[in-house]
C-alpha cells in the first residue's frame, strides 16, 4: 500500500514538472546589433536563418522573445550561454 | 581598418592602422580590468552579468553563485585574446594584420559586445542629453562605442554574408 502511494506521488511530481516548463527569454537591448543577435541564435541554438531572424525581430519590436522552453536546468544553461554572448536573458516559469 | 575574408578558408582578416591596434589593445585591457576588479555595484558589470531571474532575487543569487566565475573567465579570455593580438610592438608599413579563424572571430565578437555594453553604460546611451556629463570624455567613449559597432558589423558581414 505504502509503495503504491509513493509510486503515485512520484508520478504526480513528474506530471506536474512536465506540465510546468520553463522558458528562456531574451530581452531587447539598445546596444546589441541585430545581425549579431540573430547570428548568436543560429550558432548557439542551431536555429535556421528564418527562425533566428524572426526571434531577433520579435526581441527588437516587442521587447523580448521566448527563445527556448524546457526544464529549468536546461533553461539556466541557455541563459548562462546568452550572458556569455552579452545578451540580456532570463529564466521564467511558463504561466499556468 | 579593413575587414575582409580569409583567402585560405573560414574566418576573417583584419588590417588595422597601428593607432587602431593600440586603441583596441587599450580598450581590451580596460574590459579585462572591469571584469577583474569591478565592484559588485558597478552598473557596467551588471550589464555583463545580468540577473537570470526578474522576480526572484534568491534564485538570481544562486544562479550567479554557480555561473559567475565561468562567465567572467570566458569574457576575460576573450578580452585578453584581443589585447594580445593587437599589442604588437614592431609594425610593418604602419599596419597590423590579424587573421582569425571562426572560433577566434567569435571571441572578438563577444569581446566587442562586452566592450560596447560597458561603454554604453559609462556614456549613458539610453539616457540622452545629460548636461552635467563630461563632454570630452563622453565624445571619446561615444566614438569608441560607434567604432566598436562598426568593427563588429563589418566582421559579421564577412562571417555571415546575406544574399540581399
């Protein structure tokens, strides 16, 4: 009985973790060149030219763009990489 | 400053006037110093190492604790690479020629970004028209900011040519 309950609890945790992904947000910065931002998206994330430019333009016109979603650890790695490239990036939870 | 492709493959070739090389070397040394000696409340350092969480100071601190050393190391290495490449004593014909492969070129691009972030913070690119600012110093920093942007833009055109 106990083991069944524990199993159930574990499943619940996994489900809720899967339902609440995290995102990597890149913010607009008046300093960075648009060509540079787009080049970084392609090099680091491996995005196509079209996708990288669409995200870059979204950052530029809307002030920010979600460039990746996934588990928290992976998003923190992305944000660290973005900071390495000199982009302003944050980790945030996807709103339920 | 001439920015061109390399005849032997990927990467970029730079031809700098000796004054430009000296300036770049000096600026790279200053970026390295900001990273090495910058106080935590230095807003320029805040631009280079921003918070990873907007509304969670504790998570931000935790993130900084795990990532800061490696980020600072990477940025310092890029700055030192540019400083060393441009710190040339004997100059032929008044120009300095530098060849960069793809990976070295990325170090330059990230260094130029960090440099511009620091200069923007020092000169206040966002806050225009501050009458109390030291105009001569600001003119110099602003010129360096524009020039670094020109160099970076030219490098990107060579490394990532667009059809249009």
